[in-house]
């Protein structure tokens, strides 16, 4: 359990998301599919891989996919957590640069790199935030840490159709056969092409999409119960269990601040109105599928 409820904002993109705020406290042991990048507004964020271990303090840290860990953010005024799907180009670069074989699954981030980009991210969040400002600052963090690796961009119309189908049917069960059918491909061919185009396997992509829908709806003012059903979870309890397993806390542990200004959005999806997929409301073509790049999904 978290020791306190965090207060802050949520920004999402295909292949990852960002939680930025204060008061998150101590996060109980958990492991998630995404690679995690975390740092505070000053040095002092702490991690450990086992409750029997002592805490280790970091300026910033990166945690490998599926690595069990706890986080203590009580010693920093504000903190940011970035989740990056491990099959994206950025995540592969992060793994190669910081999480080499033989590491314990948690590695420090270079202080000099963080000093160049982290303050701007916190400044963007504190200055009556807009999705664009936070997204731009987050892009600079990821770009600096990966050495400029560019995210994957979907260009195949068949995968664009599949993504649109997924977005429109998140409130119902989704199978490989169904999604492959929307792309007019055999399941085996679709599975290969989907990973090639998006950098992600279908099943974790759909689960990630469900969480993004939940956070978008909660940010837009929906109840957790309504958001859970709209995103394909059985109920709010199912959502809470899955979220605690993946992120270490349930959605109710984060109190979303005021809405980000979607009219300034140039790289992050605005909150999705109830019952509609983002691609049904934006009037824009589908954009990049992985990474911090402009586009609407």
C-alpha cells in the first residue's frame, strides 16, 4: 500500500505514460511489464528490490521490466515516474545503455543528463500545466537518456486499422483472431507485422491501452467504476488488483489535479470523452504508435 495518496497529473502516449506529482509516499513491492524511469525534484528518491534490503538513494533510477521493487518518494518534494513499454525502440536503447546483463535490475541514471532535462519537466508541470508543455519536456528526458533514439512509427494501413479496432472495442474482450481480422491478415502474419510496426506484442499492447483509457476517463472526471467498465475491466476491484500488480498502487491512490489544457496538445492525447475512442473524436489521422511523438491514437 502507498503511505499517502499522490497528487499530480497523468500524461499518456502509445508505448508509455508519465505520472508527475507529489505526496506519493512509499510504494509497496511490485513488478510491471514496463521499464520504469523515476527521479525527484532533488536527489533523494529511494528504491530496493526486496523488503529485507536497505533502501538505496538515487538522483534518478531506471528499473528493468518485471523487476520486483519498492519505491520511497517521501524524501523529495515532487517526483516523476515514466513507464516505457520494453519492446519499443526507446526501451531497447535504455536496456542496452543502463540495464546490462549482471545488473540487479535497478541502475542509476547519469546525474549530468538529468540535470540538463529534469528541471524543465518539473517547471512545465508547476506552471499551470498543459499537456503540450509536459509532453515536450518528457520528450527531452527520454531523448537525452536514449541518446536520441527515435520511436517507432506505424505506416502500414493494416496495422492502423487494427489499432483503430482495438481503440473502439476496449470495453469488450479482444482476441488475436478478431484484431487480425480487422487487419485482413492471418493471425500468424498479423502477430509478426504488429510487433514489427509497433514494437509491442498484441496482448501487452491491449492491456496498456486499457490502462490508458482508464486514466484518460478518470482525468476527464469519470468514476473509477465507470472507467473500469469502459476499458474492459470486470469492475473497479478488478482494475485495482491489476493496477496494484503492475504499478504498485491502485488508481485511487493518485488524486488527479486540474485537467491539463488539451487545446494546447501537440504530442499527447487529450482526455477521451465517455464511450468514444480517441480516434473517433479527434478528427485527426492516427499517428505514431510508440514513443513520445506527435500524433493522435
